[in-house]
C-alpha cells in the first residue's frame, strides 16, 4: 500500500494505492491510518479528502488475510472508526469501484462524492459473510432500513446515479470526483458522522418484511435488528461477533472458493505472455434460439453483431426477439433508451454468409449435425479474413473433426454458450488439438469481455459440463425406475441446493434434445445403456414446456404440475423390467446424482480435459445451478472426504447398473495417497 498526501490550500487529499483494485490489506490500512492521524494532528489542515485515485476507490478488504484469524479485520475497523471520529470534515472521492470494505470506509467519511462511472455496493453476502467494518450499522442509518437491507441482502452493485438517488452519495460529477470533494470541503461542509444518525424510522417495518434465505442473510438481518436494541458501539460489537461466526462457516468457505475459483479458472496454464487479439465485430451464423441468444449477449456487451440467417422468416423472428428483449430491459429500468437504441443499431441482419467477411470472430450456432457444421464452416472459411477466428457453439460434437473441415484448424475454437445465452454466465472455451495459443487466449479474453465465466476445456463428447451431466441424468432416470417419482427427485435435489431438479431442467431445455443425444450415443456406446423412461415420454410428443407437457404438465405454459399419466408410465416401465419398486430416500437421490458428477469429473481431470478441479467447479456453479455455498462438485467431494466418496461409490457399484459406477482412476489414486482435489488446484495455478 502506498499513500501520498497532496495539499490544496487548507484541504489535504489522502490518496492510497494498492493495485490492481486497491484492496485494504492489514498492513495497508495501518499505513492509511497513520497518514490520516498525521493530517488530523496538523493544524494547517481544515478538511481531508480520502481517495483511491482516478481509476478505482477500493474493492474492499483482502478477505483471504482473515482466514483462521477474524481478529485481523480489527485494523480495518480501527481505521474506519478513526476517520468517522475526526473533528475535521472528511469527504470520500469515489472514482470507479467502491465495494465491500471500500464502501464501509466511504460510509465513515462525513461526505461522499462520486464520478458518473462509479460502482457502489456491499457485496459481502455473495461471499457468505456480512459487512464487517460497520456497514450493517451505518448504511441503514444513512438510507433507511428497507433500502439498506435490500442492498446488503442482494449484494447488488449500484451505479453512481442509483447511489445518489438512494442517498449513499451526496454529489455526482462528470469528471474526477477528487476536485468536487475538495470544492465541497472548501465550501465549508461540516462534520456529519453517519454513526450518530438516528435509528431509521422504518426499522421495524423493514425487519418484519425481510425474508433472509441464507445463513449470511439471516446474520445481516440480526445486525440491523441490533440498531434498535443497542447503541452504535453495541451494534458494532454484534456485527463483529457475527462476522467472525460467518467467516468460519461452511457456507462462506464454499462461496469464497467459488469467488476465487472464477479468477483461477480465467487463467489458462501455459499461455504465459500470449497476447490476445481484440474482438470488435462478430458474425453469428444461425438465427435460431441459440444464435439469437448469443447475438443478444454480444450486443449487451457493446459489440457489433452481424446475424446471418438464410430463412427470411427466422431472421425476422430473431431480430424481433432481440428488440423485444432490449425494450424489456428499458421497461425494467436496467438500461436507458439511448443504450437500447445503440444496441439495436449495432445489429445487422443478413441472409448470405458473405456479410460476415469483415468480422473479427465468426460463431457457428446451427443444428447439431456434422453435415450441417461442415457446410457452415466451409462457408465461414471462404469468406473470413485470414486473421479472423472461427468458432463453433457445438455442445457435444467433436471440435477436432469440425476444425478438420478447414485448412486453418489453428484458428478454430469452441465457444459453447449455455441457453439462454444472454442470461447464463458460463462459456466453455474448447481448445482443439490444433487450436493455437493466440486463438485460445483471444477466446478467453473475449469471454471475459462479454461478462462470461470463461473456462478452458478439452475435446471429448460433451466437453466438461454435458459429459458430467449425462451421468447425473443417467442416475436420475435409474432412480425413477427403482422407486422415485419426478416430484420427489426434483424436490430432493432442490432442497439440497440445486437451482432446479434434473427432470425440470430437461423439461425446460426440451426433452427432445436429450432424446436426440441418447439415440446417437446408443449407437456409439451400446455398453452404456440408458433408462427408457425419458424416451417413452418423448414418444408421447411431450417435449417439455415448449409443448405444454413433458414429465410435468404446464397448464399456463410455465408452472410445473405432477402428472398422474407420467407417474403411471414410470410404474409400468418398472413392472416391464421386473423391478420391485422400493422407497428411496432423499439422501440416496442426492448421493447418487452428486457422486456421479464427482466421479465423472475425476475422470475428466485424469484425462486432461479440464486443467484443474476448480475449473470443473466453475463450470457447474455458473452453468448448471450447483449451489454456491457447496463450492462445486470437486470442492464438495473434498469436504466429504475422498475415501468416504469412494466407499459409497463401491456400494453403488455393487447394486443395480453397477457398471455405471466404475471409479475414476484419479479418485482412487488421490484417496490411496491421502490427497484431495485442492492439492491439484494448488499445483496448477
């Protein structure tokens, strides 16, 4: 941490710097505190501006320093409290991000001025903790209990204008916030301590309305409740105690693994100093549901898009869908009309692939059929610039075979978006056998630029996510044969934490998609059979929500209702197979489905399809609704203990369809040598 002091008459600017995001390390806050104390003691200083510089205020405390010793945050608290206690007026000059502990520091200042590009929020709940530097006590006093709770419970990040409207910042400026903060103090702004503000008038109402779902959320509510039962110092003590509790919780450890895991997954081993190319224009080939979603995702990221679709009706439908979605964002207040107009204006529709000639990147998003892919890639290579990247959105097909359709396989890469592409965070970046380091680096940087969690994966059937999901589904369908019903299956996994159960997921995605894949794999892998139950459902024309019925009925098009007809179909199939149905516990459902993910994930790691266990975790966290507090399937396996996981897999292997439970060699080796998946993460940073 570096601190510099600049004098502007009687106003001193205390500017701290700890690149890249100005985190408040234990050592750094001591440096800030000492410099601040010197300015308070200086009789020539009448007011103090606290600034993180022109680019960023602060992304908060360095939470990794507190692991095992929550008391280390006391240095942050002491600094923050010293700033608020100052008898000289203090103003925070907020440029760029002001998050977590950064905002807690700003809340302790007597005034806050922000530049238009500032981003402001208390995001600690996303890490399974609470604001531990006085945020739970100061923010509700400043903006009201309802608004304060909403921000802390959601972890939402506000724009500068939203923060001003909420009352968090006092002023908003177009340029550098420092100059405005200096002018504010030179104009005689008084000392105004946030901690001395009265108990918010809406405290009781806000507490009654709060619906905290996670452990961290419940503790945040408890801290805000303390505003009404304790004085300010007592409230800070409650906050400190509950922060320490949360820091050691399993929920927080899992969420922190997820948070830092996304950073690790973004770094591809071996790329070193390879410089990615800039992607400014993209052509999306295919105007179906996926192509439309990809185009929308890119437009939302400020990228110019040419959408190529030879069918005039499909192109019109895609353009109308994109415009409708962008307009809905305006109606919901997510963007303004000018931004919407810019996004719509950045879209060009075309019937001929020649329109893609000037694109930096061409993304194929057509039907999952090799002959169709061949035709498209032949056309893409014909029109593309020699330096353009050719990408496929295939979800299961062999990328190396697709790359072989071209004379330049080094510029071919997989970009596997997840549906709906404009919503889902995950992007599997598939490296082919001949994909060049520059192409891979550019694809990873592109994923980050469009706001995705980009994870590099290798070539195999289904890559990482869908290959693992196949084994998850295999167990789900076998469980239906043996005694479970759809509602119990989905309910057990949702209660465990999955965003959706497997039956509901496939009803949403389209049961016909899985049917098509099973038909292909039945020919390719005859020794790995599936349950016939989902095929029987498809044979009835029940493909899920889009047809009004799948495993469930959808009378209003969206809400799932159990269907006695499907329950009867399942029971009849069990009888046909000669299976005596039994009561299956929720615990068995969870174990068989989740352990199937773990085992297949270990096989993928052993084959080198994924670089690290944490990469697998990020795929499942951001693409398949795996609960963040459980950290991902490989992290979760470590928490159980790999020996215990392997013992349970052996028990499943002794039962019906035991062939599906061949243990991964890597899992066996790690258990034998008393190691875990985390040791592989540490070895491949």
